[in-house]
């Protein structure tokens, strides 16, 4: 199961273009992808994944707890920042997710 997808700055190419790697974290491995975050948003299940900030998609199934600023995920080493702009949408998504779990 994918825990989250996040972007890290990876450096510059020979022509000084910015290179960003996407890290896809699972329970057992981390994978590197050069595909855009937009690509991953379109590929991943929209009911289970949420763009928490401009550089991280989280798996709703893995949310342990959250505040107005952070999301803690089962299996993730550190909390994920939740942007102010995404806070209300995330709360709504969690309410719908939890309602479907009953």
C-alpha cells in the first residue's frame, strides 16, 4: 500500500534545469519517480489520496491523527505538513471517509 508521495529537490541537470524526484513510500520500500505530482494525483484513487500541500499526497487510509497543521500517517517517519488552503477540504474528506467506515 502506498503511504504517501512527496517531492524532494534533487539538483540540476547539465543545462541547469531543476530536477525534482518524487518518492513513493510504501510499507516496505521507497521508490523514486520522475513523474509529476499531477500524474500521481490522476493515477491514485481520488477517494483514498489527498494533496496535503504542494509537494505531498497522503493516503487517507493511513491517517492516524491530524491537526490544523500536520497529518500523522501510520508507517511514515515524520508528520506531513497540511497547508492552510487544504485544511478544510482535508477535514471534509476525512469526515466522508470515516462515515464510509461504519
